[in-house]
């Protein structure tokens, strides 16, 4: 509830001001057409794209950190799953709170929710942030690369934790060193090619921009 209150305090005044200035046109054009209709695809065919569209945006847009982000999110998802502990039905007091009957328990304990360290909480929050935003915008009928920008801070946090382990805990060495060396070699080769034949680099950039 405090988070919702802060969100409304920041965003609601702008919407109220826009409605006051533009009236019903703002509601019809911005809220209905550019939000609900774009998401559902009703009477809106512009900027369409496949479900995996934003995966491609992420792969290109997060270079060079994408090479460490992919192994990072795989590793941390495994750690979060391994932290899961099922509900202990031997505790009658908890059982009355969490179970409808002997067969159906709707409340299961997650060890990472209780007595979790700061890193685990940050990882859980960042993973939820990443997957909720990705699935939400991927489900939309209309897609633009800029829509997925709120995803990148979560990716940066996950990648940053991965690199922090590499720099200060001497972990993830092979996973980081190999892609980093390959990417550095590609950049070095591109630099040499630019010195030898600038026209070839220009032609390549011109072709990819089409």
C-alpha cells in the first residue's frame, strides 16, 4: 500500500492536469487508443511484432553486458529455486492459516521471504521486475523498442551482482572471461579493419541500418 500511494502521488497529478487541459480528447486518444487498443490490438495494426520481439531488442540493446546477463539470470534463478522450502504442515498453528483443508494448502513458505539476506531480496525483486515487464509488454499487440526500457535497470542490477562476485569474490571467472575475450577480439578486429579499409565498415553500417 505505501508503494501504491507513492506511485499515485507521482503519476496522478500529471493525468489530472492533462484531463483538465485536453478534456475527453486526452482520455479517448491517449488512454483508450494509445494504451488499451494498442495492447489488445483492437482497431490498431501499427507497430505489430511477434511475441519474441523484445527478446531480440534485449539481445542487441544490452550488448556487451548481455554476455554476462544470460548466465547470471540462469544462475540466480537456480539459486532462488533451490532456496524454496515447501510449507511445513506439521505446524498446526501455521496450518490453520495456510490450508483450506488437509489436501489444499494455498500458503507455502518460501525461505527467501524469511530471514533472507539483502542480496537474495534484491535478486528476487530484480527477477520479478524483469519477467513481469518482459511478459507484460510481449503480450501487447503493438510493440516498440522503447517500451521495454523499464526492463534495463533490473538487468543492470542482475548483471552488476554477477560482476561483483567476479571482481570481489573470484567467482564466475570462466563465464565472464571467455565472452569478454571474444567480444574484445571482435572489437579489435573491427578496429583493424577500419584502419585498413574504412569503406568496408561504412558499407556494413549502412547495410545494417536499412
